[in-house]
RNA sequence: GGAGAGGUGGCAGAGUGGUCGAAUGUACCUGACUCGAAAUCAGGCGUAGGUGCAAGCCUACCGUGGGUUCGAAUCCCACCCUCUCCGCCA
């Protein structure tokens, strides 16, 4: 959510900056709503004030045993009108809040202008894509030839866009998550957290998934055999960002506690509505996948340095695994709803002969913090909104795909990167059965 | 699943219709005393919004949402959460 004070002061400027990301901000509507709100609020509060004064008088008179008829008569007329004004005011405030909740974050000044991914800027590349002296297979072929990746079984059990892994591949998947967690806790100073995979609507609003992106989410009724009204829905998390960032919702922490750095390994659930034709083959786009997520809460002045550091933490994983990648600075139109600045890390996939997103690292500035009232306090000072950041470190399923494709051998086996050996129980290759 | 108790300021804890945004204790901040500290004493000490150049004034908030009333922390309804006992369970 944007700062309403900023909108009141300069809606035109905000509209201009939002246009850079392809969002049409209706400044006229905002101004009209605000003007009416202001009038109604002032009038309502005046009426409330009068009622309170008169009611106190009644209390005093009764205390002294005097007659209250005159005052009672005066206050009697106030009731209906006041009720109407209060209703109108709260309707207006809800309208303004709904309006604001659908406005995306302002892009940081360093973000390139552009409306889609073609305007993204490559920041750097790491590693050299390997050249193969045999025909490369994609991860689906490799996994199925190993006899360790089974999409047919997943379709039978659940449906499309799920997968079943077995044996060494399942272990490799687990090893990846363990390796990432151990790196981030041991080397990068993050605190591991375990969090719920089902969250309430307030949490989804806090990080910005709601109200705009309901269709991307899976949800369940809070109780079995219950009609699903909004309040009674629990949502499956689309990323650990949601439960982890919401740890700070409605909290005020001492400035000494910052920065807070959390890492969580969770499954993620996405309905992938509207992407029916894309990445239908393989594990690239699944309804359920695992991810190790990095989350930071920092002082506002530190958040851009923290974004660089956090992105670096994700890059370290790719480097240790020996996976070639490139770092992209997203343009204004390609960033997520809540982000002020985002770097995507894209890993090299030989079978697709291209780089594919494996991590997305964003600074949300105070956008999420304002929605969820996540604040810090210096000494006895006034609470201030902190800045939130997060990034994948990394998406486990896609990392697995990258390993299968980059480290495949002519005989159908796959070499396990050395960094993962401690978690592989002596297994250094996956070999077809 | 059954039975009961309860949700009040950072914490503890009063308050069952009328100057209650809320006693008291404690923590915290400022000042006095002290070489310094402790102890003691005095004052301060929630969040959000509106209005004003400002001092300030006003409004809302006692788990959440409704309702009754001139007036609700207090009464009524629904929901959420916590705790205790029994049952069940990884």
C-alpha cells in the first residue's frame, strides 16, 4: 500500500510514476473520494463530539439528582442523523482502502522503464554454459530414463502439474533444500524458521497477494463442511514470503533487533491460472513445488544495500552448485505488484537453450510493512515502518531441473555436484536402474 | 468431540451502564538527591485519524464484528483466540 499522505499531496506525480509500470492510477477518483471523506469525517466527528458532551451532562445531572429532560430532548434528535453519517463515513473509508489496496508499489528510481520483460536489463553473467558432444535431453527425459521421475503417477494420484520423485532423485531434491538452508543459516546469518503452510486472508493482504490475485491461490474452508465465505478461507501459501513476512505484522520491534533475517524451506502452491499453455512439460511450472526463501526486515536506509546482499546470497548457491546464470534487473512493467525493485536470477537450461528464472529478489520498501503495520522504534521515539525484502534462495524444483540438464552424461547418468555430497550419503551420480 | 474458565495499556491487574482512554503495581523515560550508582521523591509514559502556523482541540480504539441505550470496557448476539479437565490422536 502506498502512503496516503503522498497521494493527498501529489496524486499527479504518483500517477506518472505508476504509468511507468503500466498502471493507470485514477487520480480524479481518488481526489473525489478524499474530498467527500474529509467533509463527512469532519461533520461526523463534530456530531459525535456534541453527543458526547451532552451525554456527559446527563450523567452529571443524574448524579446530582436533577432533571435531565431538557438535555435528553436536545440529544434525541442527534441519533439518526449521526448513525447515517457514521455509516456513510465507514463506507467511504472502506472504498478508499479498497482503492488503495489495488494500487501497486512505485518503482525505485534506478528501475528501467518498460512495459514487459523485453526491457529488462542484464546486470551480469556467471559461468559458461557447457558444450555437449551428445544430444542433450531435457530433465523430463533424463528423470524418466533414470526411472526416478514419474509424471504419470502424479496425474493418477492428483492431476496435471504435479510430480513424483523416487530414489536418488528424491534424495537429491532433499539434499538441495538442506544445502541451501545450511548455507544461509551457517554462512549468511539467517535464522531458520518453520511456518504454517495455510494462512488467513489478513496475511495474504499483508504481503499483497490479496485482494488482487485471488485466482492464483488455492484455498480450503477453515472447517470441513462449511460454506466458504471470505473470512473462513485458509489459503495455501504460494511462497514462504507470506507466513514469514507476516511474522512482523502488527509488531513494533526495537531498532536494535534489525536487521531480521529469516530463511524457510516450504512447499509452495500456485494455481497457475491463465498459464495453461506455458511450460506444460516437466517440472518448470507446477502446482506444488519446494522453495527455500530468504526474508529480511531492515531499517529503511539499509534496504537497497540489503537487496544487493540478499541477491548475492541466492547467487552463492548457484555458484557453489556450478550452475551458469545471469542476473537481470527487472524493468518497471515486469515487476511484481508489491516490489519497488527486483532482480531475477536466471539459470542456464541446456535443453531449452536459454536462461530461466530460478530466483526473484525484491525490495518492497515500506509497501508491505504499511499494509501489515510492521514497525520498529528507536528508543522512545515514534514507531516507523520498516522495509521488507525477500528472494528465493532458491526454487528447489527448478534447481533440480538445472542440475539434471547441466550435469547429464551421455550414458543417461547425472553427476551430483560436489557441494551436495555431504547430504547424498556417498552417492555421486544418479544412474539409470 | 464433551464440560468449564477467560481475553483490559510493555507486563501484572482493578473496573458490571454515566466526567473511564481506563485505578493500582511494575517496567521504561526525564528531572531532583549522589563523586557515581542503588534507594527515595517529582513529572512523564499507548495506537491511529481529523483539524490548526502553532500551543492545542476533536474523534475512534478495553479479542473481532454487530446490536440495545441520550451514554457501553461494563448489557445482548455471533465469531475468533487462550487456558483447565475428559475423550481421541501423529
